[in-house]
């Protein structure tokens, strides 16, 4: 196992410990400044522990020369997403600090455009980094959809749940495990999900416009998934299978 390698052991301990420490520091700041309730605290701590455990295991299975600048950017995004998750959980007990929630989300979305560029410019792109980035995106969209659903209705949860439903379906339908070709449309739709949910969550739009923006996000995402599923079905007999989660 990679963990038996001294270099990898040090890498895992240092990088994941730094991420966990940053997450705890952010929770302390939010708790002190905003009087975060027990639900928010517990949710934030659970997020920190889960991130640390999953990332540690993933690093132990990859032989990386270094953690990489791009992964550090993604880890910073994960820390911000942990803060957003804690605030959204706390919003079920008390009115949420919308300004802080929007600020953390906006920075996380901006950093999403940075880590990929950093990976390309430093030559540190990796399958682990791509998967890490994708999972952080998916969690943020899920959390934002939960928050928006409290004002627009449970149908908004479909936005955050769609990717996880797809992964679950791929475990019983092997042809969904195919590697999809690069697509600008897919990337654009994915980016728009966070932006539209952020605008709706900021509570700056009239109800009708907010409803329309969330519906637009769901429509675009449904189209994107339907388009990719159709492609995977049509090419199912002409390509090898890859691991679940390539979407």
C-alpha cells in the first residue's frame, strides 16, 4: 500500500491535517461571529471529518510526487464548502446570515475557475485532482439546492441529487460508466448551476424570478444529463467501461 511509503505517509498527514485544521478554524470563526448553533457545529465537524477521511484514503492510493498547488486550491474550496454546509444546516434553526453564506459560496465558485488553470499551468493535473474537484462541486450544488428548496419547494433538490442518482444508476447499468467526450456545453451548464443557485439563495430576486432561475438551472441540468445518457446508450457497444463517477 502507498501508505507504507514514508514520503506518501508524510504527504497524507501534512496536507489532510492542514485541510482539517483550516476547516476547524473556519467553524470557530463562524461560531464566534455568528453564534453558530449545535446543528451547524455538528454538521460542519462531520463535513471536516468526512473530507479528511476520504481525502486521506484517496491520497494513500495514488503515488503523487506532491500534493500540488491545484489540489491545495481545491482543498481551500472544500473548506469554504464546509462553512456553507454548516450555515445551511444552522439555517433550519435560526435565520441564516445571508451575506456571509453568499460570500463564502461566491469565493468557492470563483476558485472553481482557478484550480483547473493552476493544474494545467503547473503540469500537475491528475485523476485524483479531477475527482476531488468534481466531488467538491457536487457537494456545493447539493447544499445550495437544500438551502434554496426551503423557499421554493422540494423540487429544487433534484438539482443537487441528479448527479448522485446518476452514479447510483451506473452501479446497476454498466453502460453508464463510459467515459464521456469533452463538452463545453456540459462545463457551462455545470458552472451555471452554482451561479443560478447562488443568485436565488442571495434573496435579491422577486419570487417569480427566483423560481424561474431555479427552474432554468434544473432544465439545463436535465438536458445535459439526458444528452450524455443518450450518447452513452448509443455508444455502449463500441467502448470499454470505466469506473463509476466519470460523469
